[in-house]
């Protein structure tokens, strides 16, 4: 039986997405997401803890994220965890754990007064902004299907 790698987050963007257009026409959007947790300490005082998550969105989903997501936006993100390694400028091996977004939904109203009627331009993401929110979903690549 295969394992499950599924992450669900609701939080606020720490910055506008940074979008890069790669060779071959692919795009990637990177941004941070803050999630907050509240609890009471031993003295009964309410404590807030913020956790920061690195998010990557690819292809059509990246382009739609660039269009709709802004710093401070509250979003729902579904995706999977991925850890990768890279060499920093001092040739030290570094590791980063990030969430590869497969679905992004804006919460709390339309972004910037947009009516949400934008087209996805034939990309693999879907924009559904007919109501108060916008939902973006990355469709799986054909080589990722289990059959």
C-alpha cells in the first residue's frame, strides 16, 4: 500500500508570491504562509504561536496565484510535503522543507475587488470565482496518475 503525503493549511500570506518563468514555459510561485496556534500557559495566560511555511505552486497554478494572492491574504492550501537539498554560496549542503500546493482557495472575500471572472487561459489550474472566494487547483500530470 502506498503512503499518504497530504498537508492542509489555513493561514495568511507573509509576502506576495514571487513568480519565476522557467525554460520550457513552466512557472513557479514561491511564498510564505503563517499559521497561528493559541493555547494557555501554566499561568493561564493566552499564548499565540506562529509557524511559517514555505509554499511552492507550479505551472498554471503559479500564474493564477500571482494574479490573486497578495501579502496578508487568508488562504486554504492543500498539498504535499517535499524536502530538497541545495548548495549555498559557501558550498554547504542545505535542506528546505516546503509544501507543494495542489489547491489554493482564497478565504474572506474577493481579492482587490476583482469580480473573480478571470480565465485560466487554458492552463492546468482552475479559477472558480463566482462567489465570495477564488479556488485554484493544480491537476496532476499524466505521468503522476497511478494507472
